[in-house]
């Protein structure tokens, strides 16, 4: 095991804060890491006093201590703390050993912290350095495949797009399945605002023991983000920047002009109109179409709009402080340009974290973050239309002007959306997160803390679509609108923590009171037919038609009380008891309050006497938990019946009346509840060269919110009720291996594996809900359809006829074997959007000054609906995907025979063409870095310089050609790969 050493050096730094100069003794030293390099920011303190200092960038320190009998403490994250008597020495040599498997690492949990060795629940902690290994628009996306049990996916390559996150599967059918986000102790869902460089750690709380402390909001998991703070010692300045080019990971190409012409010929051949090119005039009825078909004219319409995007980031931070005041300040500018023109997102963020020790037992602090967005997001389905246009149609008229309907066809020219100012979707968003705290420690072991958090958000969306754009070309003129939204949340929490040790017994009790208030207001104004297109969404009064104004207000409050007891006997028998009560204004009297209990226990087997002589396990702990958490799925006012406006006419006079909304309120609504059993094992083998965790969980969710149809006699149509049940069972594995550890070369690996079995266990009256695709015994997102098994072949003509079909038609499975195809007897679950399992495999290599990270991520077993695969027009009325269709000379089993009399909507079983195996394995990230030698860095007047290049999402392996299946089948938002170069430095 490599050791840190503190060696004697000349005194070069003065130390302030010593009050008795006559008794001072000067001690000097240097702290180095296992490679011999100076280790900065090691805390060196005089025990029992506020006297201390941190080592500088070279690992050097000089400290004036009160007397020669003083005891010095040395502390550094990831290493065991040391206490050493000065014993009259002016120089001291200290050896610091790394902690075993970071068991003494502090992990953030709800309303507190705990050492990793004392955890009883299922919690994964990821440090900020791991997040920075992947350049990303938000910190959560950067952790894809790195946390077992957490499914993180990108479904859009658009600028500013977020990731989809679920923890241990989907529980709700009609409510949100996303986790709760806590930032510096305050609920804050817009995690994309956070500068990745500001993050100290992210904790993922997955089982009920960990999440029950958050009560009605914890059932979907909790993600706690903790930002960096200042530290005593020299001011540390860090800066970084990168720039990257974003390109398509793949995009399937539609038919070319000649391919489309052949498909149309075949469509008319099927009905007997076309037999050879001599009959082309019967198929291509205009002279222009006929000439284009015969001349092989071709335009790749999607290529007119797709281009390379970019991603860039510039950040700087300053951290430092004295014994009393510590501060951290950062600035960041992040810009992302999408694959379309005028598709961009700019984010500007500031952060200021301050801690001040007012008295020995009293401190205050402030964490503040300001984020501002300037965006224009394309959301106009431009590629869906581009893929429909006949490929030999020219976007321009013969006079050079844009053709509104190319080739006099059915589709509006999407090029109109590309004209300057024709399509505008601007967002200006400002969000502030500010949390102040005061903490008093009046007695040993007692802490009284009060947090006051405020989140403020204002946004303005300006939207304009010109008269010739896709959505307005067939309407009456342009559309202009402007929307203002304001949201504010106030959270006040008081936390009392008491720690007490009595011989072999250790207690930590935590009590919490919480008040949360949220208010949201929005207003909309819009009109059509803007007189001057240059006025866009401004001057709405100049719109002559369809002027409309509306506004809305939503308010809700949540009052809570919580308690947690952590007990340890001999530091190896651990118990955690938690309870929280939530009272919400959105629920009716009788259901306003709910209680969420949990219990967890752990046994540190490795600390037992009978384990002390064995040499295999360096860590072994078993743990179990059971508890209940809720999903705050009831929205404000859903317990009440709304009034609806009903226009009517009386004596030829138009008037307004009011009546009950067809959807009535339900005063009996309550939270969705999830009860979870979790069994876990933490282990380390061969002095932690192999370490990891294994978890098994069984979650059962009840009282799911579902729409319920009402009998006509009630006078209403439907309501919302707590009716359904789901379950999620699974296993999670996280492994870390130290493969090679040498002076010049090291190699470590991190492996994650997650398998979840998700299913609906109950629906009203035990009946499947076919309309919503909810089926008992299957995952929430399932696909219910006929099972395509091929195309009817010529040799099967008689059998096909018995079913009412002919060779060239889609052949599906006769599930019930009754000799006919029926919706009730022959449709089955053909797949689910939920994967069977996911895995991640990350490797870190270090050779001298070089470092290499390679991350592989896999998502296996899910199905998706491909918009491209469904893009088949058997009658040739629109362009189609470049597919293999059936003809007598090409007896394929892929696609049915073209037919001029059959549209896609009329094609039997056409929906079965879209289901695709979405399994994939991808090289999520590969980063090669080089850290400049210390001697060169000093010449540049910096302490550290690192240059790196990175490729993100650059290789995907799947059964799908020219498409990244992680995108979920979307035509309009294909995913991207990113190639970048960056530089980071510290002063």
C-alpha cells in the first residue's frame, strides 16, 4: 500500500490567528501523494483549537502552534485521518494510508450525512470528478450507465434536450415516474441549470429506508446533488473550456427518385395498369413527373435541413477562505447548437456559496445559483415532412422562388420554415435557487439547523409561424403568441440532530419540520394574420384575427414532520428507523395527511472476531430494509369539480353559460404508495482490489391514479380515482476492480448491472385497458398488436385466401388458431419499451502523465416503434423508407406488395411494421488526457494543466441500420455524437 508522507521543508509561509506569540512553535512540512507529487489542500490543524492551515499547491505548509505539546491532526478526503503530537519537534514525518474502500467516506443522505461503512440503505454516491469524465449538457446525463438501478436515456438530439431518468422502473400509469431532486438540501427539479464543475457529489437514494424521509415525494427515488464549498487555505482558482462538433449518429435515408419511381410502377402493376416503361405515362400523369421519373431526378430532402451542431463550455471558479469564512464562486457559459439552423441553447450560470463561523458554536451560510437561458428551439416536425415529399420534386420553381407545394404535390415545402424569421420559438428563462442556513451547536453532539430556501423562475416564450410555414400554410395567415410564466417555491426546514455514545452504543437522532409553498402563474396572448411578418410575436394587437388571452394560477402547500434514529452497537450492528408525516393542501379533508415509515438493519460481518484471521474479505456487510414512500401524484384542484364555459344561443343571441366539467373532482383521492423490501450485500475482496454491492428489491405500488368512466346517470363522464397496482422486482450489481496498480501504470474498472421486472398487477375489475395499452402482468409501456411473422408467399396462396388475403400481404400469427384474425383473439404483447437489463463498463487507465477513460453502456431487451419503418406508402402517394418490398420476383418477408389502391392507413396490419428490437451497446465515451509536468506548469504560473480530447456516443452496435435506437424511433430528433477538445487548469 502506498503511503502519504509529510517531510521537513524550510518555513516559507506565515500562519495567522495565534494569539500567544511567546509560546508559539513553528512546524513545517510537505505532503506528497503516492506518486511523490505535492498534495494540495490537506487539512493540518491543532486539535481542540481553530488554528490550522491547508497545504498549498505544492503540498507545503508552515504552521505556528501554541506549544510543543500540541497535537496536530492531518485530514484528506480518501485517507485515514492522523493525530500526532508535536513533541517539541520543528519538523514532523507523517504517513497517511488510504481508507479501505472509502468506508470512511462521507455520504450525503436525507437531512444529514453518514459514513459509508454505516449505511443501512441502498445509496450510491458519485463524486464530482466522475461526472466530469463525460462532457454533457447536464450532470445526470453524464452518469448514464454508472449507477446501477438508474435508467438514464437520451431521446432527443435537440439543443437543450434533457435526459429521461427512472429509478428501479416505472410505478405509475398516469402520473410522473421521475425521481425527486434535492440540491443543497432544497427540492429543485431543474438539475440542468447546474454547472457540472460545481458539483461535489451526487447521491442516489433507491430503497424505502433511504427515501421514506422524503415521504410523499420519495417513491420514485431521490437524487441529492451537493455543490462545492470553500476551504481554509490558499485561494484556488480553476478554469476550463472545451469545444466540440456534434454529428448525426446515423439517419436512415428515404427512397431516392429512381427507387420511388420503381415503387410507384409496382403499385400500378399490382392493379394491372403498368406492365413496362411503355406504360409510365399511365402512372406519372404530368409531363414534369414523367420526365423526372425517366431522367432519374433526385433530391435528398432531409439533407437540406440537417447539419453539424456544436457544444462548447467555458467555466472558472474561485475557492478559498480563512478559519472563519469560506467561499466558493463560479461562472459558466454553455452553448449548444443543434442539427438544424436556428436551433440553439445558451446557458449562463453563476454560483456563490459562503460559510461563516460567527462563534465557535454558531455558523451561517448561503448557497446561491443563478441560471439564465437564451434559446430558440425547433419544434416544427420539419424532417417528418421532408421524408414525405416525392424525391424528384424540386424545392424551387423555375424562376428560382420557393415552391409552396413542390411538384404541385400534397406537402407544404418545409424550406419555408428555414427562411429568416419564418419560424421563431424563443425562450428567455431566469431561475434563482438560494438557500440560507443558520446552525447552532449549544451542546456536545447537539446541532440545531434552520434552512430557508427560495426558488424563483420566470420565463417568456415568444412563438411565431409565418403564413407559409408547415403548420400555417393551409390556415388563415401567420400565428403569433407570447407566454409568460412565473414560478416561486419557498421551503423552510428546521433540523435537530443529536449524537450520543454510551460505551458500545452510538445513537444519532434527527428530527425535521418542513413547510413548502409553491405558486405558479402564467398568461398567454396570441393572434393570427400578423400584418408585418417582421414584427413576429411582438405587437400582437396588429393581428387582425383570433385574438386570444388567457391566464392561470396554481398554488399548493405541504407541511411535514420527520424523525430518524440511527443506532449502532459496537459499530457492527446497525439499525435505522425513519418516519415522516406529510399534510398537503391538494388533498381533501380526511386524506390530507399520510405517514411513511421505514426500518433498516445491517450487520458488519467483517468486524466480527471470527473474521479477523481470514484474508479474503476486507469488507463484508449484509443489510435489509422495508418501508413505504409516496408519489405526490395528485395535482392541485383534482379533488374539486371545475366549472366549464358552455356557449349557447337564445333567440339568435349568442351567450355564455356555465356547467360542471365532464371530468368531475374526486374528494377521496390520496397519494400513490410504494412499499419496498431491499436486501443488500457490500463486500471487498483481496484488500479491496475487488469491491462492490449487490441489491435485491421488491417494490409494490398501490392506489395508482387512473381515469374512471362514470355511468351517464351521474351527469358526468369520468373522474380520477386510486384504482391500480404495479410491482417492480430486480437485482442490481455494482463492482469496482483495481486491475493493475504500479508506479507508472494503473488500471481500474467499474461495472454496473441492473435487471428489473416491471408489471401491472391490478386494474379496475381485473380487466385490461386496451385503449391505454395497460395489461395485467406486463410492463407499463407495452405494445399490444398482431404478431407479424412474414409476408404471404405465392406457395401459400390457398392458405392466405382462407384468411381473406393473398400473396404479398402481411402475414400475422393466428394466436388462437381459429382460422381467422380477430382483434380479441390474435393480438398479443409484442414488446415493451422497458429493457430486460442494462449495464455499464467503465475503464480508467493511467500511464505517467496520460489518462484514458473508456465507457461502454448497454441497454438490452426493449422494443421501440420506428417512425422510419412505418414510413411505407404502398400506393406511392408519398415517399417511403428505403425498404425491401414484396414482388413476384422478390419474395421477401419484410414489407408487403405495393398497391395503388391501398393507402398506408388501409394496409392490413401495417402497424406491425414499426416494432423493432431496440437493444444496443455503445461506446458512450472515450477520453484521452495529458497532464503537463509540474515544472512546465510552474513556468506557465499555474499549478496544474491538463489537455484532453474526447469522443462521446461515437459508436453504437445494434440491429438497426443508420439509427441510434436510444432515440426511441423519432424521425425529427435524431441523436448525435460529439468530438471535442478541452483544456483545464488550476492556479
